[in-house]
């Protein structure tokens, strides 16, 4: 195994960049209350780099653009607007629009959401599509790019951008520097190897969180509901086999009340046998999607370096 890097070096070498998160969604350090917090709405089958068939090894693939197999007929634009409106009426505050097939649909829904007085609306756009985007007041546009194929310098001509989702390899993470200047927030999305044998970074440092509610709620899944382009409700956009509802047959309110979804929100490390006795269990970010992809088990422990 190659020499591991301390993730703190990433922050030290990126002094000029406002790095919000590394290898975990930005809400992972925020305390959760057990209530509905965010909706991740996938708008299409997607045209991202990674596919459901070949595997999605991204640490923050949940808010990025990927390619999925749709199981049913895609929801209409009007139906998606209804879901966004229902989410707002349920008290939802954080909306993420991802996995689009065309920018026009993304912009239409972003504009609609901006009129509903959401505290936070995010639209994640592939860097190659930025020229097609018209800024919308009240919408936080996030540019998705793959380093070193693209750099942050390329975003300087888009002053309206809120953030950048930078996908990097473990080797680039180890180097700890992403050249370029960017005024917005930076989310570092790390590519994981297919198994722990290919790890070349310090997993414990990478996963470190400071979440005061970690004893009671999952740091990432709590308060989250994902809806696929064909209307299936999931606890996470990448946990495709854990369908908790079908919006062709129920409302979003009915889906959110499902015990199966709530069980994911409360999936603390105490409920994962291999983690329950670990002294670091409440300080460790837990991506069940990556573990499930590597092991086929929802409580898999492929990427944990701690002895069992």
C-alpha cells in the first residue's frame, strides 16, 4: 500500500480555497434533529462520467451527476414541480437538483424552486454545460469538474457560481493541491478504489466529522430523502436497491413517514455490529453507499482500517 496522506494536508495546501468538505457531503458535520431536512431530486438518467452498471466510486456521488438505469417512465416536469412544492410544504429547507439529461429541465426546476422561498437550493452542473446556464437568483449553482482534466481557474469567468464539486483521484488527494483560484465553496469528491487493497490515503482522517448528533442519527442519511427520475424514493441516491416508496402510488408525505426510511436516518454506528465497539464511531463519517457497492451488504466494512 502506498504511503497514506493526512487529509489535514489538503486543507493546509488549499489555504486560498474555501474548502467546505472533503469526501463527505457538506451536511455531514451539521447536527440532525430526526426531521425531514433535504430532498435530492434526480432529474433524469443522467450523463455523468460514472454509471450504475460500471460502479460509482465517488465519495460525494450523491450530489454529483452520474448515469443510472431508469426502471420506469420518467416523471414529468409538472410532477417534479409538485414534489418540490410538497417538499417545501413539509418544511423542507434544502433542495439539491442533480443528474439531469438536459440543462433546460434543470433551469426550469431551479427557477420554480427559487420562487418558493427555500433557504437553500442547489443545482449541480457539469463544467461542460456551464455556458448553457443562465444564473437564477436564489439558486446556488455548483460546477462539477474532474481534476486535472479541468481546474478551478476555468471557473473564474462564472462569477455567479456558488461552489465547485472537484472530483479527484487518491493520487491527487495525496499531492494535496488543486491549482487555481475560485471565489466559491469547494467540495472535494474523492474516488475510492474497488477494495481496501487499493487505498492510498488515511481513511480515518478522511472520514473525520464533528457532528454533535452522531449518537442518535446517521451523520449523512439523517433527514435526507432522494427521489429518482422515475419516482422511486430512496434513503440515498446511490442506494438504488433500497426503495422505500413509489411516488406514482403515494405522496411524498406518505413516503417520508415510512419506517424503512426513518430506520436509515437513525442508523447510528451502534446499529452496525462491526462499528458498535469502536472508540471512533461517533467521529467517523459513514458512507453506506460506498460500503454497499464494495461488499453487497448495507452494513459492509470494506474501507475500515480498524482491526475488528
